[in-house]
């Protein structure tokens, strides 16, 4: 397979990278980059398949036209600043960090905002560790999604326990790997 991504007409974007690897089993791809400002345009693609040997063999069986199989396509594209009609409840919101160390809740939905208790001991334990912090926030957000979708207050405590167990495991694994890196075997 070979070909060309003609790119965007009318300034809607540009071709950033094209990967075409025939017979490698890899998926052929073109990576396109949208324009930095709203714009409209047309994406044009031209592709053909087969090398000279393949075309010659196929011509003998009349399976291909004289020049080999080719295809062209084009699509209208529009680059937008934001999707129209998108509601604030779609997507993953940025958490509002609330510092309430005396309270036991880890996260909650309040007035349409996702709040995370930055004063909770579990949050404080991972606040400076980006990987653990991301995992923690993902667990909390998953908990909020389940609670919102099922509307069953009985699920709140078991879901909090799942988050608690995951936090404990993450902290133990992190502590153990830290001791191993220092050569401390006393913590096993």
C-alpha cells in the first residue's frame, strides 16, 4: 500500500505524520493536526496498492486494472473551539480541591462540582506523587460515576471501602519498592 494524504485544503489543518508500511502487519495511519483556530476545509487522500510484481501477477489473471487498484476519498472537516451543545456534565471535570482534614469523605458532588478533599490523609499521602495522584483521582471519579448512574445511596460506603483498600495497597507497594531500592530488607 502506498499513497498520499493530500492534506487539508482551505487552512483547516496540516498532515503531521504519515505511516504506510505495506506487508508489515502494522496499521497504516496518517496523523493530522487541526488548525489552531476554527476553520473549515477538505481532507483529501489518494491510495494505491501493490508493487510492480503484484500488478503484473494480477494483470495476468485480470484481477486488476492496468495501473493497479487505486482509491481516492475526501471529507469535509470543521475545526471548532468547543463542541456545540456540550454540557458541563460531560467529560472528566477538573476536581475542586477542598481542604477539610477533619472530615472523612474523599470526594463528593456538590452543586454540580466534583470536590476532592485535599485534607484527607489518603490525598495528602499521594499529593506529591503524580502517578499515584492520578490513580487516586481516577478511582474517586469512578466512584462518583457509579453513584450518579445508580442513584443508590447504599453503594456509597462499599465504594469508599474499595477506594480505601486501593489506597492502602498503593501506599504499601510504594513503600515496599522504596525500601527495595534502598536495599532495606527489614520491611518484608
